[in-house]
C-alpha cells in the first residue's frame, strides 16, 4: 500500500474516531506531500460539521481550506 493511501486511510479513521484536530494536522502533511485534495477537504468538513467542538476547529480548518491547489 502506498504512503498516500495509508494517509488517506488514517484520515478516514481519525474522522470516524472523532480525533479531528489530529486529522486536520495530518491533512496539512498530506497536502504538503501530495497536493491539495478536495476529497480530503470534504471528508473533514463533514466530520467537523457534526463535531461538538466544531468552532474550536474552525480556524485551523479554514487555514487548511485556504491551502492553494
């Protein structure tokens, strides 16, 4: 399995587990290594929208969304 796929799998698992701060951090790493992915942004947006601490994650997620393509 490629590193890219391992990171995508880890992002999905972190979102399912509710470890959203770590998921956003991993997404930054993923974007740096493999480029921006709208699928990752969408995955995180859906997970964060349903999170009780969505406001706390908002600033960091906004930074991720502003990452250039």
